[in-house]
């Protein structure tokens, strides 16, 4: 099982790197496999298609954003204007 987790993680890391560098549309599954040091058919063991791979990459940041926004909106300490400001800050990108 640890090998499976490692392969899936390598695929995610490789896809993320290539999507950022070249853009989703320009990247092929074969390129991702080469970067992840696995066969292109291995990718289909973990992901139905390239789109599902992208969705897997996007899920964690989107869930985090949703939780941050829900927390800002649920607060009873702030009025509508302050809540709007706090929600907008959830969208700021930090490296």
C-alpha cells in the first residue's frame, strides 16, 4: 500500500508542476507519467482521466477556501461589511 500512495503522490506532484508550467490543455497524460516516473497506464489506476487528476489537485485548496469563508461568515463578532472584507481576504494568494 505505501508504494501505491507514493505513486499517486508522484503523479499529483508531476501533474501540478506541468499544469503550472505549460497549462492544463497543453499537458498530456504521457508527459505526466514521464515526470512521475511511471507508465501512463498507471495514472488511470488512480484517476479516471486527466480532468479527474486536475480535480484532485484542486479539491484541497477549494475545501480550505470554503472552510475559511464559512468561518468568516459564521462569526457573530462582525457586521456585514467586516464579514465581506474577511471573506475577500480568503481569496488572497500567499506563497
